[in-house]
C-alpha cells in the first residue's frame, strides 16, 4: 500500500446475539488475508476441540478468559486490518450485555457503522436500538448488512422486505448515508467476493464499500476550533521566549496570519506560526496535532479555545445534552459531577431530566426522571463556568462531554450537546 | 486529491501526540516505560515531537531483568544522552536480593514474570502516577480490549471487566492516591505501521532488528540466542545463523527468525509478507492461552 494516499477508516459493528457479527469480522479479516497462520492454527484447533464443522471464524474475535469460557463478548475490542486502499480500525462491540454503553463507546469515534440483520428475522428491537445509537452518535455512514442470506435461499424478495422494514423505521432517524448489502458472512458471499448465489444484487460488496466510502468531507472544515491542551515553554538558551499552544485541531482550518480570538477571555491576536518538529506549516486542519504561536503575548492556558475571530463557539453555562448513562449507580439528582469538554474541566449539576427515551419505540418518556445504566435521556446541565460549545450535530469534538463522579473517579455519562 | 487530506500514518501520529499531551496535562509524575524495543523507541520519538521545542518532559523508566541483550543497554544509554532525559532503572536483581521474589527454576526459567514486582515497586518508590507504555492492541487478544487510559488499582492490578468507558477523545485519568494509570498512546498502531513509520522517519533502532550472524539454539520452535543465562541441555546444539529479532525482550525468551533483511527497506518488505504474529516467537506468551491476560491483570506492561 502507498502510505501517502491511504486513509484511516474507523468503523463499528453492531448486531444482536447470534446474527453472525463475529463471523463477519472473522470473514473480513480472513478474506483480506489479515489473519496470521499461528492465529488460524489456534482457532482451527479450538474449532476441532469444540466439535464445530470447519473453522469457526467467530473464535478469532474472542479475547478475555471469561469471554472464551462463556462464549460471549464483554467489552469493546479493537481489530485492525489493511488493504491496499485503506487502513481499518474495527470497534467490535458486544450485542447484548451493556450494549448501549459499549456501542456508544465504539460509535463515538467511528466514520461508519455496520449493522447486521439476520435475514430470517428481519428488523428486530435490537436493530432499532443499534440504528438509533448510530444516528444519535452521528456516525456519518451506515451499512446495513442483511446476513445469513444462505438460510433464506438467497431470495431477493426477502432481502427487499428487510430493506423496506428498515427504511420505514430509519426515516425517523437523522442519518446521512444508509446502504444495504445482502451477505452470507459464513460463506463469504458479497463480503470480499461477489456472490454467485445472488446475481440480482449488483451493488457494492462490503469490503469495496468500506474501501471507497468518501470520508474526507465528514470532518467539519468550516468552524475553526483549537482547544489548547498544554502550553509549551522550553525556557532554553535556544528558545528563551518561545510560548506555543499545543493541541489538536478539532475542526476547520487555521492558517498563518489568521485573525483569532482566544475564548473565553476574548483577547484577539494573529497566528504567528504553526509549528511542528519538521518545521513551520502554512495551515493546520483537523485532526492534526500542532503547536500554535501568536503575535501578541496574551494569557492562554489549558481549557481555552482558539477560534477564528469571525466564527466563534458559543460560551454557555447552561447546556442541553442527550445523555447516555454508563454506570451501575443511578444518577444522583442535583449532585455535582466533574464535566469534561475538550481540554476544559468544570463542575456540573444535572438540573433536569427533560425526558427519557424508550430506545425500542423511540418514544419520549417525560415522566421518568431516574437515570440508570444504559438509559438515554435529554437533560439540562449547568456548569460552574461557561463551556465553549458547538452542537454535536455540527461538531463531534466540541459538541461532546463526559461526566465523572468525584466519589469514584468513574466516567458515568457521555453527552451530546443539542 | 483533497487538499485537507491526512494519510493514515499522519493520523495515527497525531492521535498519539494528542494522547501524550493529555498525559502531561493530567498527571503529576508520568514516565515512559522503556524496554529498548521498537515500540518504546517510537513512543519516545513521538514524545519528542509532542513537546518540541521543549525537551521530553517525562523520565524514561526501564525494568532491568539483568538478562539483557548488551546492544539494548548501550542503545538505551545513548538515547537517554541524545534526548537529554532522565533514566530510572528498576533492577529485578534488587527485588530478588531483597527477597521480594524468587527466581524460577529449570531449563525454561525466565525472569519475565518477576518483572511485575520490580515494575510495581519502582512505580511506587518513585511516586509515579502514570506509566506510558508502548503496548499495541494488535499484539495480543487481551490487549485488544485495552483502553488508551487504563486504570490500575492500588495493587497495580488491571480489571478488564470493569474498565472506564472511553469516548471520543475525552480521557479520564482521575485516580486516588496510590493508584496509577497505564497509558498506551500507540494503541491503534499495528506492527506494520510501526515499521513503516520507523522507515519514513528514519528512526534509529538497535542493530538486533537487522539480520546478523549469531550463535543460536533451536528451542520452542524458534532460534533462541545463546548467552551466559541460557542453560543448554546435553542434546541441544548451537548453530551460527543469520537471524533477526521481530520483538525484543529478555535474551532468554526472545526468539529470532532466519532472515536476510539487513536494511529497513528489506525489513518492511519482510514484515509485510509475514504469515505469523510477531509474538509467536516469544516463549513468555506461549505458556498458556491466556498468558498475557494473566500477567496484565497482575500489573505487567
């Protein structure tokens, strides 16, 4: 592969128990020749010991001891494979236990989601949940794989029926790009190689789709946002007065000479240099890590945000978020949490739970006020000082928060700013 | 091609730099766990980029089993000098002398598992609240479940079933006194990515990674280097072979592969054509199916 024009694509896989998700991942890795011989040998031996017919590709994704013993996936696992066109990171999320927590985690960084549906069962409640979470987390591309086509004699009308079911439901969701592919993960049909059993399907194969989905425009290129992580001050003989602001561009493009404003102070200046160890850059865009120096000596520290003066983030102490509760302990009403938003940290109170969402029917439950693990709600939060926010729909980095419980230090909630 | 296009290696680099800067901002006394292997070398290189033009603000910490390749130690000392960083060494021999741990016995005895005690003791003595490691998720199945910011309790233990969820790029390094974090900035890199990066950046690595002639013994399906620490059985013979190492650990457990790859170009080509995982030559991972997970739970790297 040519490094210089090869991109990274992160995708998540969601499916219910037994709909062949592990088999599909195993198939992708196997057919793209990403499984090593010693790994294949190990799962071949296990398959024989367990009495399976042939090699059980699903075994490849087993990780922890408990998972192997219980035959389930407990936690998000990350897998990697590369084709001549792209490098892929798979966030493999379990279908049942703690599904919301794990899928939200995997979805948060994904460019694409694969949602698996068993052709025999069609759209079920879990499918709706997965699609809802994918849309809530604003995964730009959703690929719906209708799996186990071999078990329905590769019939086109069954596939069409499932597609119609999904489309009816997904019209209520905010997803930009949905595609459908009929596959058999077990036999490999339409995963990497075109199926001879389904000549009626002429669309893209799964791997081809993953390799060619256009992802460059998924990143917000308009709103220039640079959350400052740390200040670089060498105070060395070579760089006695250097003062650089280190961070990763969250969105947009910064150019040398740009008029900028530091939020929340409101001080203005111009970008003097954009530095990396390899030398100065003319511009920096998301998701590059750079160091910015300014023309004027103004106080900037971690938690501040550099923006272009003609396009500022909103500074607000009262924010509305879609909140996912991630921990066994229910939310404590009116108690304080630490809120983290980009590199900024404040205290926060959950002022109000506006409504909870019944994740199966997508209906709002305005009278339910208790937040438990895996619940999703709309909430109002007040922070001690203003956060510098954008809506999550416009900006996944400056539009997301987590809540941390000060008593346990655990991450208890993930939020998307409305 | 799009003007604002970042290739995957640049994106991985940017992600790692972001993580290293978060460590610096969130912890009091972080160190880089340095083994002398390619991953910790790349990590150190990334730290240099992250804080340029400042020096690397972390000390390097090495757990010295005493069973080293001499090349590793001289490489380490040279790097410390060039980078101008502090070096902290924890000696497994000290832990043995103090009676904290006992040597394994027999032909296949190693000091691999003994490192855990020395590692945790060194972290505690130096009041380290974050140990940055070069672990990668593609290395091994239990590592596939590892977080970027991975919590360790006051006993240094990892609880894989009870990890903090990690969303977007919001890392939570909060911890109580006596607990610490392991942070893995190159989690998302694969072996191939590491080699492509070393080649692209022209990063210096120990000569052991290049094909060279060495006296070796065939044991546990790989070529183990002969050394003063190796107990040879009467029927075992030594051979002179042209080999190189895919990973570097203790000299007693690191198996080499026969290779002609004596340049980075050739190594990258060779790795791309490899049909076995890199840790397949590590006898520490072969002890059981869950050898890595078991050690990680106790506090291993």
